[in-house]
C-alpha cells in the first residue's frame, strides 16, 4: 500500500527531509541482515561494522575536506548543534561565557543557547537585513573579551539565504573566537569545504541530503576542545558516548559520496522557472522572501499578500510544502525568520516555502502554479 493515497502527490518539502538516494539504500541493505556486531567489541562480528563505520567517516571527511578524525558521528543535526554549542561553552566558560548568534537560527541552535542563558551565558543576537543576511561587521562589533563562541547558520532553512560565513569566520579567527556553522540546509547543495569556510565546527544532518534519518555529524577542527554532554563509554574519541550504527553511518557516508554540488543546477533551473511562472501569473500579488541571488539552489519562499499561507497550503491537496505562518482564533503567527527580516505582516502571513529536489519535474511545477491560480 502506498504511504500517500492522494493521486499524483507532489513533494516540495526537501528542506524538511529528502528521500534516500540509491547509493544509501544499496549500502544500508547489507546491514539489515549482516554487520550486526558492535563496532567497539573487537572480535570477528564487530570487524565488518567497525570497517563500515570508519569507511563512512572517511567519506564524510572527504565531503567536508577535513581529516577523518575530525568527524564525530551523532544522532542527527540537532545533536551535532547541541554538542558544538554546549561542548564549547562548558569547555571555555572560565575564559568567558558570551555567545554570539543570529536572529534567524533554527530551533536546534536557539534552544541550547536559551538553556545556557539559564546557566549564566550572556547572548548577543545579531540582526539580519531585509533579505535575511547577517552583516559580518555586526558580528565584529558584538565580540568582547568574554566571547567564547560564534554560531551562525550557513543557509537558512526557510528562505534558503546563504550567510557570509567566510567573512564572519575571518573575523572570529582574528579575535581568537571559535566559529560554528549549522550546514544542515547547505550540505550537498553548495560547497561546505571547511577550509574554505574557515570554521572550527560544522554540523550535518544526513536526511537533509538524501541520507537516512537518525544520523548526523559534527566536524571539529584539530585543537578545538569540547566538553562531552553525552556520557557513557568512550565512543567517537570520547566526544559522544553511545554505540554507533553501522547501518546509519554507512548510509550517511554513501549520501556524502554521492553528493555533487553541480547536480543541483537542474534543480536551480526548475526553481527559477517556478518563480518566473508565479511572477508571470500573479504579478505584484506574489512576493519573493529572501535574497534573489544568495540562496541555495532548491529553495523558493514566496508570499501571497493578504492571504494566509497555511490556508493556501491546506487547499493544495497532495502538495507537500511548508508555510511560514499559522492562524489561531483569528490571529496570525508569523515566522520568526520573516519577523527578523522585518517582513510586513500582510505579506509574511501569506508565506509558503517550496523546496525542490532531484525528482521534481516541470509538469509538477506547472500543476502547482495552475492550482495556486485557482485558489488565490
């Protein structure tokens, strides 16, 4: 039986999760019957699992352009972010407890920082411009002698806007402040070479880049110390306790190996065609949210002024997408990202995020546009 009974469903929510790529499915199938040993056991049954784990680590490292021992496997992007933020703060708080982040971060960044505020952390939230970009100079101005961490996402999950991480990292490096970036939405779509970005830590989520759910990774530059917050045995070089999954890490490694940034050019073309068709049919009754150029190639966040995005999406039966607003008892809650971009409420409440993937077609895009015309 099909998971979705809706005729001809259209999936345009790849920023939420992606289907498994063929390479990941193929390598993971092996571990559904074999490779069941514990990678840390040291006997014959553990060797295939240990070998798969380290092969996957090498593939993730190759994808990031770092050493294999700089890769820590986690349960996903959220844990990777928590390990970077909590681990850095607890290891450096005696030197200073000040954290700098942005106004458009994902909850996986905001929540651990809110937790640290309860423990005494001082936090500076730098603003973004109307396109959703951070000004590196605002980060520079926020640094103090007590700054222990800067965490700015690489690409925003709602608008797809790419942040100037290279410029911010140079500022952080000159000040001697560790720099972390959440690359869950950029990995596989644009380059995430850690040397080019200049970061000390970078988070990945496998299921955002055609790998399995339940696994992620944190790059940690040699010499950067983290206090582990997951205690147990000495897995992942003592940085993250818990028996690693050969099944999931092998799938993530295969997804990283299969990822080719150039492959997204077809997706970019389709995304741009989508916007062109919407602009042609709606004119000034549709607005682009985010930067027109500095965006990952698959994301299109648009708003229909005076409409409610959640209501429009509810009428697009069979279309999987996301909305930046919700209506409760006659009141509209607008996305914090759009609020940070100072988007007017009459525009922001009509926001819908369409995030495309490799399997989407022109026929699907034409269908969604025509249905939107009927609805709006």
